[in-house]
């Protein structure tokens, strides 16, 4: 477990199939996958998919929120 340098939140790192490390929020969420979804999530394999976060697990899959989506200091992720 490491901490975000921008906001101090606990984050984890996940390796994408492309070999890039992506910061994620440690708590998984339920996601209804949708190609036109406005939010972006990562599988535990580091693959990016679009969808919508939902409360219940019915028909949903588990995903992780990229930390740059929830960071209170997101400017650090812009290059
Ligand atoms: Zn942060």
C-alpha cells in the first residue's frame, strides 16, 4: 500500500497489459459495464473498461476506480 503524493489517500498500483503502472483506489466497486459509460474502471488484470458504478452486485462486475478519477489533487496526473 502506498499513498498518493497529491492528496495523501491510500492507493494501490496495478499493472496494465501494456506494462504501465496505474494508481487505483484500494476499495473495489461494482460496475455495470457499458461501452458508452462515462466512467473508466480497471479490472484486477489492469484492463481498462467503461461503465457505471452501482451499489448492488447483481449483473455487475468488480472493478477498480483509477485514482486520478477521485484524487483531490488531480493536477499531479496531468503531464
Ligand atoms: Zn490523490
